[in-house]
C-alpha cells in the first residue's frame, strides 16, 4: 500500500478520498498560524483576501465590507458563508492583480494578509498607482518535523510548508504534489518530481496524488 504525507491536517472527508483509494496517510501541520491584533476602520469599501487564514483572522472584528476580491475557491466560499459580497475570485494572486489593474484603477483597497505573503498583488498595485493599505492579520510560523519514513508522495499546500519540511528532511518522495504554481516553484528548488493540482483546493491536490500513484503502481 502506497503512503502519502500531507503537510497539513486533513478533514475526515479529505482523508476518506485517500483511504478509499487504498492509500495510507500520514499527516501533520508543517506550519502554525497565529492571529494577531490589528487596527482597521469599522467600515471598508473594498477588501482583498488571498487566504482563508486572513478571512478567519478578521471574522471577530465585525467589519462592514462592501466588496471583496479574493484568491481561491475556499476563500471565496468562506467569505460568502459569512455574509461578505465577493465581486471577483481568481485561482492565483497574479490573476487577481491583473484584474484589479484592468478594472479598478483609481479605487482604493484594504489588503488583509499574513507576514509571509506573495508580493504579486502589492507590487502590481504599486506599479499602477492603485492605492491600498496592507493590514497584517496573522503570522505564519514553521513547525518542522523529521521523518524517517520514505513516502510515495508528499502533499504541499503552501511555499512555507515546503520550507518547513525541507528544513528537517530531504525531498525524496516519488511524487511531490503542490496546490499551485507558487508552491510548486518552491518545491522545484529541491526536486524535479513536482506535479501541480488542477485547481487550488485540497481535494484537487488529493485527486492529483491518487492519479499519480495509480500511474506508477
């Protein structure tokens, strides 16, 4: 039976996808998220979110946000579930940055993010003189763990998780499955055996792993 390492704890439904495919699972959280206090106006016209962590961090602040622009299906769903109006969702930060430049020049935004975030949106907005205020609402910390087991595949969901794993281990699995191009770029620093999920969801990463392991079995 092939064994997969997931670098984040999965939900019961997500685990079942692997187990029902005859794949053994080892899982741990390669990174830790800590929400931090922040100051922001009670009412915000346009907000940018690039992760579910950022959405969760602001939930207790009871902000009034007119319009949200976000990255990722799960981020969009979380915003929608909590009563926020999502104007635009893209798979990647670069795509959202291009959309904002093309469709919202002359407007201002609040960008909610963590201490380790992609520079694609801030740099693109600056280049095009679009006003925005960056608000750090959580911190990402590495939580390294050493493994002596050889895995058939490793699932990565962020560049930080890659850095956390590689700090204690070698990238020696048969297949490395990444949630998107940014995470894949980090993994490719250490191995060529990198595959990218079809969409930026955990389920898509799992589906890619199952297919890859079937092909090599």
